[in-house]
């Protein structure tokens, strides 16, 4: 069963957030949390909180085992942009934008790997 968590209006550009999302796509939740803890991007903290939220949703709402969860989907969509003006020479102003992102994490349960018995022939 797929379980989703969304963080909206995160103050980071979607392009930078996608770099962090690519690091953990397809990984197990404990491994993804370890990677995000030491990732050298500020948006990694926001992704870490979102992954923890999705795992908690799966555990509390659907009684899924947290050790069997993996990140099925993770992406960063564009949020609204804040338009600002920077003063320039001769009374002019240049516009620049402060971008935001919407972070989405979808976790799913991976079937536990059962040890198979090996027969020698």
C-alpha cells in the first residue's frame, strides 16, 4: 500500500531539491534517512522530515512495518515564487525571484526477503 506525505512551500528551488531527491529514490527508509542526515544541502533536512512523516503515516494509519518500507516515489514540484526588486543604478530596479518547492514522498512496503533453503545435489 502506498502512503504519501507532502511538505508545501519549502524555501528552496525545485532544481536544488531534485538533486537531493535523486540521492534517495528507491532506497529503504532507514537507509534514506541516513543519507539525508549527512547530505550537504539545506533542503535535505526538509526531505528528511517528510520521509519520517510518510513512514509514521504508514506505521500508524496502515500498520505497515517500518523496516520493510522503501521510497517508491520522491519528487519536488514548483511552488509559488516571490518576486522581489533589487535596486540598480540610475533609479532602476532588477527583478529576481525567490523560488519555493512542494516536496512529495511516497513510501511502499517491500515484501520481506525470506531465506531460501539450499539443497545440494
